[in-house]
C-alpha cells in the first residue's frame, strides 16, 4: 500500500531541514527558502536545493547533510536531495532557469593522457544520445564498408550493457589470450572485440559504472588490434547510448580522432543527439559528421520517399554543428534481416540504397 504525504510529514521534514544551516545566510534551509518541491511519500523524502551557480560547489556538503537529516526521520528509507542552480545573486530567480549542478570534480575536461592502442592509426567512435536509433547497425556496416575499401579495420563493441556485435557480425566464439593480450575475433574482414563474447547472449549485465568502465578499458588496452608489420588503419568504436561513465572513460583514456553522431529524424531523438554532441565538444573530441538512420521508407509502388519519422532534422542539426551529413539511411527490411543473420547489409547487397548509403559514409570518413 502506498503511503501518501501528509502535512505533518512535511512539517517534520521542514523542521529537520531547518537544523541544517545555510552557510550564506546562517538560517536553516527551509527558513532560507532553499527547499524546493519537497516530497515525503512511500518511505522516500526529497527536494531540490536551489542555489546560485557561482556557489554551487560549496553546497555539496550541505546537500549531504540535508539527505542525512531526511534519512533520520521515522519511516524514511531513502532520501535524495538534488542540487540545482538558479540565477546569480541579485537577479530574479526563475524556476524555468534551474539546472542540475554537477560535481565540479566530475566535469568533463579535454583529454590529456589519452592514447591510441599500439599499432592503431585512427580511432572513430559512433555515438548517439538515445537508444534504438540503429547505432550498432551503423557501426557494424561502417566497419565492414571501410574494410571493403581495403583498410585493416577493427570494431570495438563498447556497449557493455547491450553488446550486439557478436550477433550482427555472426561470431560465436571465445577470444583467446596470446602473450598476455586478447586476440580479437574476425568476421567479414573486420577484427571484432565485444564483452558479448564472454557472456551468454541473454545474460543481463548488472554492473555499476566503474565496473563497466573498467571492462571497456581492458578491451581497449589488453587487445592486440594490430602489429608493427600489420597496423590497424581504423578502429571503429560502437558506444552505448547516452553520455555517461563509459563515454568519459573512452575519451579520457583513448585518443579518439573523431565521432560520428547517429540519430533518427524525429525531434525527440535529435534532442539526445545534441546532448551527445555537446559532451564530445566539451572533451575536445572532433565531430566528423551526422548519419540520419531510418531517414525514409521508399514507397513500394512508386519508389517515392515516405518520411515516416519526419525530415530535415539531421541536416539542420549538422548545419548547426558545422559538420556534414555523412548519409541518410533508408528503412529497408533487408538491413534488419542482415543484422539478425550476422551479415551486415554491405557484405551482400551491392545495389540497395541502404548499402550504398553506408558505403558513401565510409568513403566520406577517409
């Protein structure tokens, strides 16, 4: 049964929060007007601690003290205080302007110690801010298309929570250690490494962020991608969706030459693509271009493009970023079938529009 908040619950929470002192005013948090959106319900209590942006870092201990105060209340099992920033001192505060204030120590910075793996000439990451836009389909087809252009290519499946390269590349084997290094497996003339080789296909990856980041670091550092005699020309890295620990680990540890942003045309996907692009811009990682996947469906009768998810979004986004649209990939059943069957569409479909779009994107990245 859900327990709803009562005025008595909120009063008790406000009294507890007034015992936590605001360092700027010397008042309790509630009296100082810093408790926003207080909720006490179902064993949980939380609120937004809103402070000016220029002093947000100093309020991290205050946030922790407020959480302890709420957690000490009878019946409270979980307390959460979100630190947000408001307008600067002396400016009228607007709720619409509130933003999450990140931990300054965790703010992304341009990579200073990033390195390429031994005997790897170039690293290209494929990213999206949102899942389900076909990022892994793009990654596998780009890697195979680059190999088709005569390059020595590797594919690192860094999506440790949802590894799909083994299925999409048609590989079912275990990588081996040789002289202390993991040997990537090979399919369609591409060297492939994925956490999916080491776990059952249906097994959930229940890992916290540091564990996932450590796994990615090992797949970067402990894999023999190339040799002095046969260096890898390009390593394609299939990133997980979002902008989290794995992304920061990669750009800080792995010297990424550029990123390809993948999105579908609709605005809800483009919003997340912008977040991904902004993260890479903050880490001084070049954005090479945008690929619009599922751009349109060709009318079976006339061949006319039907923009199921809208049109023009990727072009506008690429223009805003100052980068090219590398390809507009149409919706084709054959693309899905090829991925499910372990043979990316560029390996077997010489004339299809989607296959040619992937090849065009690969050529544009040379």
